[in-house]
C-alpha cells in the first residue's frame, strides 16, 4: 500500500509539473487537455489515502522517499497555483486592453438599459434656443 502511495504521489507530481510548464508557456489548450489526467491522479491518490495508509512497514529510506515526494507535491501545487494566477492576470490585462481600445466616441451609440432590463427609449433631440442681443 505504501509503495502504491509513493507511486501515486509521484504520478500526480509528474502531471502537475507538466501542467505548470504548459501554463508558464501559456499553452492553455494543452494545459486544459491534462485535466482528466490530473483528476484521475488526484482521485487515485485520495482513494489510496482513504483506504488507509500503513507506513509501519516502510523502512527509513522508503519513508524518506515518500516525504520527499510529498514535499515535491506541495511545491508543485504552489507553483501550479501561481502559474494559474499569472494566466488569469494576463487574461484580465488583455480584456482591459481590448476594452480600452474601443473608441469612447461610440459610447453614445451603445444602448442604455433601465433597472428592469428594458432599453431606455431614445431621447428626443435637444432643442436649442438662440437669443438675440440688442
């Protein structure tokens, strides 16, 4: 069981390392394609943990290897989270750049909505009054 736990941890480490590399390279499509592999690796590791881990049978070198893999899992999870946050920040910047590129002069053409979601009726043209000075 413990050898399985060690191998399952290493399997998840490999998937996370691969995904983080793809996220850092901004290859979002390839990173997305890893989702099922990552979910399977997480489910297998969780299943092994829920089934019960008996580490009493491990010698010191096996325990050290398991600790190392668990530490690596923590580091990879953190690196993965940072890569996802960087990708989201980049997407936000891109959206803001596109939104700012739309000329503000066209804002008057945009429909205006009321609180109930219906469009505001168009306003009649403003009338101008001219004063005659004497």
